[in-house]
């Protein structure tokens, strides 16, 4: 297991480790059991489509869609700074709030630019979904960037 930071283990090795520790393969790979996480998520996760719609309505009612997108970019930088601060100081509530604030700011920025935030996210996912690479020191490095 000490080589897992630099080499990807085979599924057989992962299975043996999960059997040894009497935990699921999901717990070894992701740190939690996917089925349990999905059940909890289904009970507690608000509908992101509805929330995004609510953000758009909120922004429209306040005239933000006609505001200068450059000001919204400054707001994005501010929220990103708060996220970095929350991570650096290990403040999970601040991290959660900052991630939410960033989504709100990006949703409004997309509106101001005549874009749809869902289309932007889908486009980004389409670009990465088949990407190959490997983890190096806890960071995913795409195959084309590996030397």
C-alpha cells in the first residue's frame, strides 16, 4: 500500500485489502460506502435544478442580470479567497458556504454573459469525462501532461 501514491493498485489488491479490513471496496477507493452515501444523498440533497432556478429569479428580481459582469468576477475572486481561507484554516462550515457562494456567483455571471451555467458545467464535464491520467501526490495529472 505504501506505493499507492505513485502506482495504481490492481483491483485484486484492492479487493484483498478490503477483505483484510472487512470493509467494502468503495470504502477503500472513496473513503465511504457509495450505496450508503447515495441513500443519504437522496434523502437530504436539495434539487440543484430548482435551486439554480431560484438563484436566477433572485438575481433577476434584484437587477443583477443587467449589472457589469466584471464586478461579478471580482465577487468570484472574493468568494474564492474565502474558500482558500476556509481550507487553510480547516473550517468546514466556511468551505461549504464558500463553495455555495461560488456557485451562486457563477450562476449570476453566466446569466450576465448570456450563458446557462448548466451548459457550462456540461461542456466542462464533456471535456474531462474520458480523460486518462493518474494520481501523483494527490493530484490527478492528465495523460498528455505526463512525461
